[in-house]
C-alpha cells in the first residue's frame, strides 16, 4: 500500500465534502454498484449545476484498469483545481458557464481497491468467474467490436458478453441518457500518448482532424508545464486494434473520444512522477472542458470543401465553402459577395498553418482571420510540406465550429531545384540486438526498429542504408530532412533517462550491416541535430531531423560512394531494477508495417553544378541625338546636355534552346576606357530593353523592361574602371524567356545626374577592344513545365479492393505516375491525401482503404524534377458491400505479446 495515494473511500469523502461546500457547482451520485457492492460514483461540475444536463459536456473516466491509478488521482486534483480557481480564474468560469464536466474518477472500484491493498499489478474487475479465476477486463467489455473469449485467466478477458459487467453497464446507461456529451476522455497509464478513437476503417473520418487537434492542443498545454511531449497515435486499422473498448463505444455514438495514456509506469514515485503527471494534465483537461461547446448544436457548422486552388513555390491559395446548405461559395460572384454572406451568417474564419502533422491550432500558428471564402498564404519555402486547418467562429459569442478536414500540401520547387525522396529497400533497414545475434539478419525488412535497451534484446541499434547512386554526382544539397515514424513508446519506462539520436556512418567501415559488433563499434562521422531525450519521445507523430549545412556537405561527400548509412541509437544500459528503455519505430515493411506512407525516408532538395558561359557582345552602338556610331560604346551627356545612350547586344545561341534552362546567376561586365568632363556627380544604369530600331527617339522612349543590378557612380568608375551589374531574379527570368524564344539580349547604358551636365562622357571599351563587354551566365538544364495528365482514369472493384487504371503520357521525360486518395475532396496536390503508389505502371490497387466508403482518387504524372501534372481525378463509390477483415494481433516478439496481453 502506498500511503500518498487516495483510497476509493477517500475519493468519495472528498467529493461529498466538496458538494456540501459548493452545492451550486457540484452534484454527486451513484450510477451503479459493483460486484462487491461499492457505488460507482459520478461527479458533475458546472455553474448552476441544476442545469448541467442542458449544457455541452465532457465525460471523464479514470482507472478502468485497476492498476492505473492516475485516473483517480488526476480526477480529484482537477476537481480541487476547479474549486480553487472559481470564480477568480476567467478560463475556469467560462468553461463551467458554457460546459459541464461529468467525471467518474474510478470506473473499477473493486479492482482498484484490490490493486491498492493486495496485488498492485491487478488489472481487471473482481467478478468471480466461477472457475477459480476472477475478473473481466472492463476495457474489453464494451459493445463495439466485442470479442467473446473463454480464457478467463487472461488479463484481457472481455467477459461472457458485451456490457455484462455492472461497471460498463452503468456507464452505458449514463451515456445513453445524456445526449449532451460531446467529448469523452478515458485516462490510463502508461505511454505519454493520446489514442484517438477508430471506426475500424483505413479511411480518414470527418472528425479525424477534430480529434487530432483536440489532442495536439491538450499536448501543448502539457508541454507548457513540464516540457514533456505527448504523442498522438490512432494506429493503422483494421489490423491490431483492441476489441470492446470504451473509446470506440463513445465514438460510435458521435462523441469525440480518446484514451489518454499518462506517465511511464502504472504506479510511479508519487512525489516526483505522479505529481508531475497530475500537474501537467490539469491545464490540458481545462482546455478540453472548455471546447465541448464547439462540437455541440450551438456551434457554427463545419466549413466544407476546404481545398487548394493553386500551389506555387512560395504561396498557396486555399478555398472553402461555409458549410451552410443555403449558402455556397461557388454561387458567389466575387469576394464582396463572399463577405456579405459571411456577415449574414455572423461568422468569420480562422486559418492555421503548421509544418508538421498533428500539430496544435493555437494563437502561435494562427495565420489569418477572414470573412472571405479564400485565402492566399505567401512567403512560403519552396519544396516544403505545410498543413492547413480551418474553422468558423461566431462573431458574437465566439463559439467555434468543428474543423474542416486538414489540407496537406508540398510547395513547388524553385526553377533551379530538384527533389528526391529516398526510401530504403527491405534488406537495407532493420535493427541489431546485443542478445539476438542469431536473429539480427531476420530483423531487416521485418515490421519495426527497436532502438534502446531491454533485458530481452540487450542494447539495440537501428540501421538504415540509403542508396543515393541515383542522385547526380554534381548535386548540391540545399535541404535534407530525415523522417521516422514512432509507433510505440510503451517500452520506454524510465522517466528522464537516456536519449535517442541518428548518426552518419562511413559505409566503407561496415562489411555487414546486420552485424551488431560492427554497428556498435563504428565511429560516427556526424550526429544529426539534437538528440531526443526520453521526455521528448512521441508516439504517432513523425520525428524529423533537418540537416545542417555541415551535414548537407557530408551527404554530398557520400555521393561518390553511392550510399548514406545511418545508425539510430538510444540508451545502452539500464539502471538498477529496471527492465526496459526501448523505443519502437515503423519501417513500413512486414506484416505489421504501415506500408509505403510509414517508411523512413530522406527528403532531398538539390540543385546541380551550373554550366558557365561568358558571352562576348555581338554588337554595340553609341546613340546620340545627332549621330549613331556602330561598334563604339559611350554614354553620358553631349554638348547640349542631351543624353548619350550606349547599347550592347548579346546572342544566346550557344545555349541550346532545345532544352529548358534555369539561370542561377548572371552578370554584365563592362570596363571604362576614359572619363571626360565628369566633374560633377553622375550615375550610370544598365537596363534590358526590347527595340525594333536603334534611332534616338526609339531608344529614348523605349519600354523599360528590367534594371540590371545597381547604379554605378562616377566615383566608382574613377576607383575601378571594370564594373559588374548583377541580374536579380526577375531579370534572370527575362533572360530565360529570351533564350526560350530565341531572341537576343539588348542592354542600354544610360547616365543620370541630379544637375544638368554637358560634355560629360564615359568611353567604354567596345567590340574591337581586348576588354570588350561580356555577359556571364551560370545555368542548369531543367524542365519548367509539367507533362500532360494521365488519361482514361477508371476505378473498379476487384477482389474486395479498388483497382485504378489509367494511361500514362508518352514522353521521354516521363518518370512515373503518383496516385493519392482523399476521403473528402478531389486531391489537387499529390500530397493532399494518402499516397497509394508512385512508379511507371499504369495501374494500382487501393489495399489500404474500405471499398464500401466513397472517396476521391487523383493520378499525377511527373518528370525527374519532379514537376507534377494537372491531376486526373475520379470519385469512387459502389453499392456492393465488401467485408472488411480485421487482422488479429500477432506479436513481433515476447515483450510486445506481454504488453498486448495486459501483462
């Protein structure tokens, strides 16, 4: 028995006393009775509690598993927090004014008391099963996906029938008589992770974004207190989901539901670990309570058809409808109409942007508030992923709508950039264990990376061997990001112990990547970024390492070897009386890998070493009002004070116009021979021009195209006769256009002065001189335009899966087709949805989806840049019902089996 922890009777006594002191805030009642006759207590907290059932509500359940004491401890402390801060804290007042808290601190009183007094590791309730065994796992006894079992000894025995237990029957009765419940949180331990509910599909659900953002915002509140990061992991149905859980029961009734796994042990050190877990979760709970109203009938309708209209290298245009059936944005004629309709609706929109999935939506990343039905987000980074979220807000009462489904994009590349995403082959990714020498080769391409240490495997290292021989040898890496998906952190049991990192190894030092001794003893060339300590380990949120400038140069050095070898390492020893500090990452292969969209990957953006050409001028002229001098080059003012223009021409014919080019740098170089009459301050400009004639009138009244570089002063020329005028990005684009159209480059040199000057001339070196003008251009060859779209896209049901077929464009630059699925709208970007395939084939199967649910598919063609085509899009739906088979859990090792079996 641990003295610091509350007993069940202590909890009841505390709540009863609280109700006596605050009868307008608290109501206490029993909703049922356990096998051993204990009351199942429900506490209701709300301002004017007599009207609590009329308000949107949050349902809190705790300690459904007897040994997971966090539920009851957090419940009591949260109630105390509300009482201590009402009415002084406006956030508490607003939460309780608008919402109601229904709280069952302990849904398993018998099991909890047995765990507290007799056997701390007890999990089930205390039903006498009649065969010498006791207990039913209450979180396997709910009615959704219930599985009958006869193994009463099992820690996950779910009972003879759904809701056979008085505890689950009691909560079922309460929930079904309280339709005001909008959110349900079920508190467990361990893992520091949110597990949002499922509908047992491989499809995104309309509430999926709401669930992820609610959990992310709660995780953000936790992080503010202790800097601990909680993960968010919905798993990958229909495989490996638990049967008969409360989470899925609540979700099936339309309630946003999540399990919250707190801490790294069931019954930790109270003064340090349990108190931390309680303190960090109180602000998160207050946030969740305050949001219940946003998912009720009082909230504005969810915006619809949130999608992209255009994605460029540095900006994206987003569009949406407002969600009211009588108001649609495609009926609007202009932005003014949009604003009028939104004003009539009494709402505005909030737009959030993040650079990682499952990110919070807070003031920190709120990028726009608008009454329009579209928004252009500018100043983005090229080739980067962005995630956008949208909701509506009532202008008067500030109640917010549910979120529109998240929109995901990847911005286009700049004109000089290429991109490549590397995935390891199965034989190139795996882990090596200190105590598993005979199985280490089998760990490659098989399900998961285990990184860290436990008593079964010893120290374990992950190995990823990327082939980079498909990158050009002259690649200059501009951006590199390594991404890894954490799928399970339950094995990391020790608070604030150890760190995980990624290192680059020299592949020439390793003869066998499956050999533990070689991997362990290899000297790292470089360790990427910052190591991740145990409090920062998350489950279900991609972990990324962005390469520094030094690390990008190291990747370039590995190009000659054609390999980039990474080692993932964690702690390699355990403190006394501990058995595991192990993190598990998905590899996207094997029976329980998540498939192609969960594979570790290396995203590269690169350019290439440019070609350089130094073009000598093909013609030059001096153009005065009274005369025209071919082959000579002067500029300034004549004896009457009229401007003297210099003209220089260049041919781009030495750069083949049969290929697209991207000019990375260009400058015009010119040298002065003599300076005459430059007694007063003068400046000289160079600009691009298009001229049909070189007569004085045409030159003086020319259309100004682009200025080149900055002005050069007469003082600059006196110090250095040779000057360079750099082309900016706009001028370089104009050069590219002239090249594509096979036109010459015409530059005009003009003098300017603040006061009228006469007979002030610079004589520049011309065509016949050794120091004649030059145009120096650095360029790479790269396609600018995307290929044609795939044609004849069709979808049909075949063997329970959707088969997609299409015709690829016939073009020498065709590299592949990219297939993506979206449950809510046709994907207009190849990254706005679930990737299904990328390659040269003209067909693929959607084996990850539920064929019974309508959805949209898009197929893009792409080249080696890649530029993506306009998509071929199709909506698929069928009246035929296809059975969805839920794979039963099969463990990868003994440790995982014990965890899943509740051991």
